[in-house]
C-alpha cells in the first residue's frame, strides 16, 4: 500500500471489483481495498518527509450523498471535540435503530440504518477535517473479530510479524497511540464481557490459564486520540465509557422516517399517499431498518404504499413482507438486513446471560405490547423460577429456603427486567409505588415469535 498526498482528484475512481466505483466530490486518490477494508495511507501536508503518515482503514467506502441526523452528530461533536486529548464515547440502542441513509439504495450497506453507519460517517468527517488524523476500524463482536482486525492494523503499521497473542495486541495499541491524533471505532461491542464488563474479576484471574477468554479492554488505546464504541447494550454507559458519554440512538422522527421512505423508494410520495405513508411508518414504529426494507420492497415490486400497508396488516402476508431481505453486495455476510432477524443476536445473548429474562421476553410476545404491568412480569418470573428450582435448593431447611427464595426471586426479577431494558426490549412506561408498567416494540414481539427460540412454560 503506497503513500499519497491529498490532492485534487476526478469525481470518480475505480476501487476494485468488491465495491465498484466510489463517486462524489471528496474522493481521495491512491486507495486500495484488502479483505473488505478500504485502506488509505497518506502524508498530511505537501512535504511528506516532515510528517508521520495518517492511516485510514475504513470498512466501506463513503457515499457522498449521505443525509444524517444533525442533532445526533452535534451531540457526537460535543462529546468528541477535535483535539489531541484522549476521549471516548459510545452509541447504543436497539439493533436497527441507527439512522443514516443514502439517495442511491444500491450503494447502501447492511448497517446503514444502524449505529454502525453513524460511526462510519463520523470517522469520515474527522478524516476530512483533520488530514493528520488516522482512522482505524475494529469489529468488536467477539475476541475472534477483534484480534483479526488488530492483525490487519499491525500489518498496515508494519509491526513485526513474529509477535502473537497479547504481545501483538499490546504492540498495536501502543502503535496507534504513538501516531498522534486518531479515531478508533470499536463496532458492535454487544457482548461487553469480552471487555471485562460483568465479569467476576477473581474468577477471571483464577481461570485465565484454564482457557477463559481474556479481557480485551486493556488493549484499547487510551492516549492521544478518540475511541468511539457502538453497542446494543446500555451497560456500556458507565463502564467502558463515562455515564454521560453515551448517546442513545432512538427511532426516527416522523419527518425523518418520511424522508427515508422517499429516499430509499426513489420517488416522491404523492399527496394522495401521505396518509397511508404516515400509517405505514406508525406500523413500523419508525425503525430505520424496517422503513428502509419496506421502501426497498415497494420500489422493487412497484407496490403502492396503500397496498403494502394492507398486506402488512394481514397476519400471513405480514410475516412474508417483513421477512423480505434485499441483496446487498456491500454488506458484511454475517450481517442480516432482514428486520425480523436483526434482533436475533440480542435475543441469543440474553438467552446465554439470563435465561429467565429470555423466558419473560418470549412470554410477553403473546400479550398486548402496551402498558404491560409489572405484576404480570413477576408472575412469569415466578413460574420460571419454580420450574428451574434445583434439588440443592429443595434439600435446604424449609424456613431458610423460603426466605432465600423470596429474596432471590426479587433480585432475579429485577435483574431480568433491567437486562431487557438495557437491550431496549422493554421501556418503562409509568413508575410509582402502586403501579409500574412497561411497553415493548411491536416488531420486537414479532421478531421473538419468528426467532424460533420460544419454549412453552406452564
């Protein structure tokens, strides 16, 4: 990969068969693509000998026609000002709730309508504004993806190839910090235990030699640059970043969702269809991934909004249209752009971390999604707890066992509810001494139905 100065370039340049051509006003010459990553390496300034190179490792090329949520980017800029100081922040929220969209659907990515695209656009903006700023991207789903991307960074930084394991990860961390200004995006950090959150420190130290996964947080740079996380888990607030340094990426406003419907559908909504469009957006709860999927389906099949809405309201047809997924050669193969599957990863994680929370989620999929009373959740938890009670508890002293079970049940219920809230599956509606209730996304209910994980509790 060669080094290049920033200069005036043609409006479009070839970038290889994986991405086709990148078009726009601010394209940088001399880019190369390797392993799904767009690599830039150039000197800031006219005299390359006087400056260190800035490394640019993006997961996808940028689309110059992106339109984004101005308020959200203003919040990011406030949390992460352009400075040489060490700083970090996080974008968190329900999968499919991020928002950035393109005027050309075929140039979109599977993650465009999620937190990932917001982070990507932020990184490109920093690169535009700071020629000396390096940009690195790490897929943080698990240790495997983290290490793989760190190896790619090591290759670009020309770190000795004989290093491996912790030595390699440490060398990459130190190498990034030595560059000066940088932006490191840690994307899809949904399993926070990978970075030490929620671990039993003593157990972790004791069992590391026995094969327990290492805590990767120690290998994240902390000096002289910006670290931006994306996660579905609210617990990233106050753990990996400060409690006030996280932005909840919520669903769009009605005007934003309407604009997205027009953009992806590639047509202006007729005045006669505005009412149907508003009803459709309400049905989809203005979740960007759901809206974009609906718009893509209508564009591809030339289906009027009213007809699509009618199908969506018929149970059998609803499952079919919501299950449609548009092929996208730009997306990562592991990432679904099907709205009924986009939350599977969160459901799987909840099942692993707290089976009771998952049983509650499954059960709530069969009740009204609005104004769910706490007492109903507690009753579900009681049934689940009774079924899960093991022989050891049954052999305990009756009085002690009863007191312990009551206290444990209270703790378990609260823990399960908090976990579902952390993943934005439940939202507190009212709170008080006498009454407490929750709401749940209708589409989340249907995704739970379609996930195939439901098991009967009785």
